[in-house]
C-alpha cells in the first residue's frame, strides 16, 4: 500500500523520535495511522488527492538486477513477479554449472530463512486456536528449556529473546563450517544447547538481535503443542491448503527432489573454487531455514498470507506490527516477517533467506496484490545478495526517470548492504 507523503512524514517522525530516545517503536498499519482529523466546521475546499497509480513493474530493471547478481559472481538468478497485470518471470545464467543447464523459473531451491515466515504462520494459527499465547513465557510450554522465565513466545518471533545465534561460530570459517554440518543431523535440544553455551546477547525484550536459535525454539513449540513433527504442520496448515506442490520440508533428507537449482557456496579465500552445496541436511537450521520452494509457490504463499487466507485479522495485525532492525528507517521486523520500505513509498512484507548456495527474497505488498520472489544460486558473496535485492525496487517501484533512478534508488535501497553484511553480524 503506497504511503501518502503525509503518512510517510508521520511514520518517519515517529521513527526519528523513537530512535533518538533509544527505543524501538512498534508500527502497524493501524498503529502508524495518523489520528482522524476533527470534523471541519467550514466547507473543506481542499481538492481530493488523486490516488497514486500503482507503478507497473520494470521488468528490464528486474533483469538488470539479476544480471548484476551474476556480474558479482552468481552462476544464475531468477525472479517472478505477480500482480494485477499477470505474471512475469525472468531467468539468467545457469542452474547447474557442470552441465550448463539454463536457470529455469519453475525450479525448486532452498529458501533459507524465508522458512521462518512459514514457521510463524503455523505458530500463530496455534495461538488463534488458543493453544498458547504470545506473551507467555516459553518455559510455560517447554518447562525448564530456557534459563530465563522472562523470555516470551513473542520475544522469539521478534528476535528479542537474547538467545545467541550458534550459527555465527559454526560458520565463522565458511567452507569448513559448512562441511562439518553438511550431513549432520541435530536434535532441536542440541541446537538450543549450542546457543545456551554462548553469552546471551540482550535482556529479554530489550533489543532486536537476529538469531536462528529463536526459530529452533519455535519449531520445538510447534512439535510440543501439536504432538507431531513440524513437517506435518507445514503440510497440513500451509502447503496443502495453498496447493504448494513445489514446497517441502524433508529434513534430514539431503537431496532436492524434482527440477531444482544447484547452489554454489563462495569460499572465504578469493580465487578458491566454488563449493557445490546443493545436497545438505540443513539440520543446523530446521524450522529456522530448511524449507524448499519455488518462485511460483513463494508468490502464492506471500500473497495468500497478506490477503488473510492463513491468519485472522488480529494475528495479521500482530505479525505486521514492526520495529526497526537498523537505523536506515527502511527495514523492520514484525513476527517472523520483514518489512522493507522502498524508495517510492511502497511497503513490502516478506522475508529474505541465505542458506549455503542460495540467496532468496520473497515479498508482497500489504494488500497482496503484488508479489515478487527472487533467487540467486550462490552465497557468502554479499554483493550478489545486495544486487539481487535490486529486483524489489524494480518490481514494486517500477520504471523511474533516469535521473531519479540514479539518485533515489541508489541512495535509498540498492546501496544498502544486506543485513548479513552489516557489521553487527560479523
Ligand atoms: S542469516 C540472514 C538471513 N538468514 C539467516 C539465516 C537466513 N541463514 C544463516 O544463518 C546462514 C548462515 C551461513 C551462511 C553462509 C553463506 O553465505 O552461505 N555464510 C557463511 O558461512 C559466512 N562465514 C539474516 C542473512 C536472512 O536474510 O534472514 O537465511
């Protein structure tokens, strides 16, 4: 939903004031809305503002972003946009470097942390069903799991628990770290133990600090409350009702079934050969990042979510109530959901993903009328991820006059590093 300039000012002023005060304000569509003006006593002669037309996607811009991902080292990249004008897909490069198979937008791939949004939907459905409440301590449902009774379910979903991310030391050396877990099968408890062996990063609720450990605990909650593996919950509650035939959770199976993209991991040392990382258990992530999907299925998922097909209005309000993740004023996190504010004022909701060999973006507008998914088949190469992020500007903000393209898009979005590349995480 494009913001009017008035609403942008209100939201930005709220954010600036809150950031200056050192607090993270929560904004949602309803929370951010300005107060209704008093009923005017005299005739209002203000002309009714013309609604801003929805920009058509700039598919040349999308291809330029995909090509930029390749120029920065990805073997291939693809994007699929779905909107009122229909579906438009683009693919560049290869999905298999050895036999040169071209990238194909119908292919499956590993979506990394976009899985967190799937896990959140399942957990919020359980909240709707009265099986748990967001502000209850996690230990109510998993007695004795966490060393602090103040950590709530909402703290997990907002990355405000303070549980350290065990993947930071695990993948400090990229290729040895990956090879040490490629075929490992972890129990959830082992992953929680890895996190608890590290110092906690914040007091519960105090600040945002992204951690895979939060969504491992979300997986444990789902399994405890349903009495079934998370795979069953994804299947019954999301994949099947939305007919997501390319989407699966096959942990600890290492292969991607059917037509798929091969993923290539960049080693830390420049010049070392790429590592084919397609086959792995993703056991180090599980409910935090082990889902496999395709561009069409991701568009269907984010669109259905935003259109209210998966959650009640109250749960959607909770999920889209966001706080900033950095000081740019353009990036926010709700419950297992990111919001990016683009240069044209469009706000898009979804998630990003990084799993060895794959970068993913999956976002929709709040009304679900426009959706974009994009992927590149390499990782540990921040410039690829940043370039791929350019697909969002092109798809949701459309073609801009040349001068505006150079100044606004570069300043407001394209030049921003991906969160993984921000100093906080390294
Ligand atoms: S990191 C993120 C992204 N999230 C988080 C999660 C996911 N992915 C991971 O935690 C993977 C970590 C290792 C990735 C690996 C690579 O690039 O393939 N990097 C290294 O080994 C570096 N030494 C916050 C970026 C998200 O967008 O939410 O997905």
